C-alpha cells in the first residue's frame, strides 16, 4: 500500500513538472480563430498545450484566452478543419500575447457505399415477385361505393369554384356573341338538360294544389 502511494505521488510530481516549467515566464495568451477562406470565426475550437492538460475552447465568436508559457507548443483543432500548431515565441517581453490564428478547412473523402436490403439479386427477385401492393384510398372508395349512388352524389354535388368561373365566362362570351341577334335554342346544351332533369326530379314541374 505504501509503495502504491509513493508511486502515485511520484507520478503526480512528474505530471506537474511536465505541465508547467517554473523557469519559463507565464503569458496570458489570447486570440481569435478564423477560417482561411472567408475569415469567419471558428466557434468551439480546441486550443491546448501539447504535453499537458492546459487549454481552452473558443467561444461562438472564435475568441479564446488562457494562461500559457513562453515556448509552449499549442495545438488548434476543430471539426471540419485541419489540425494546426503554434509555438509561443520566446521574444515575448510582456505578460500577455494576442494573435489571429487562421485554420483551413479539411475535406474528408469517404469510399462509396451501396446499401441494399437484399444480399443477392436472387433474393431481390423473390421479394419482388412476392410483393403485394396495397390499395390506395381512391381504389378503396371505388370498391365500396355503388355506381348508382356515385352518380346520384355527382348530380347533387355542387360544382367547384373553377368550373363555375369557366361556366360564367362562357355564358358572358355567348351573350356578347349573340348581342343584337336571335338567341340560340338550348336543346343541345348539356348544362340546360342537366338543370331540367334536376328540376324535374325535385318536383318543380308538379302542379300545386290550391
């Protein structure tokens, strides 16, 4: 048990010494991460010191700031961009350093993948031959609707606005065409015959008892 504690303590000391060298001065390292093609900010880019656990993440505007040391190698990483590194120069005379770091997009090409639900052509042919297509709503309505009932509904159903507009335009054009002359006979007008049949079925021509 004592040996394990000593080993852990030694490991912690080595890690602490590797993370920060007291001989090198500290620098408040700040900057903005932008793209190389449009200079737009790169949000949530990871900036970390190589070989340690020190670092930060840029905000939605690409800005970052953390404490580093002179001579540290900083790694920049972001999704969709190439990894990049930057070394804090040893010529820094002040306790702060700022920069604009440019990152370039990284395009990853994937091999084409063909996804099929059947492993072989034979199984596809078997599934295609056994396919049973379901009826749509129109076919189901026709199967359950009587033809006489459908005709009756069509006769009693009012026309749509588009058809009414076309009929009104046709009647206006006919009136203008026949203006100043004898009106035509409606014996061959299907609309007049439909109106006559509908009025006859509804009993409008029956004599009313006094």
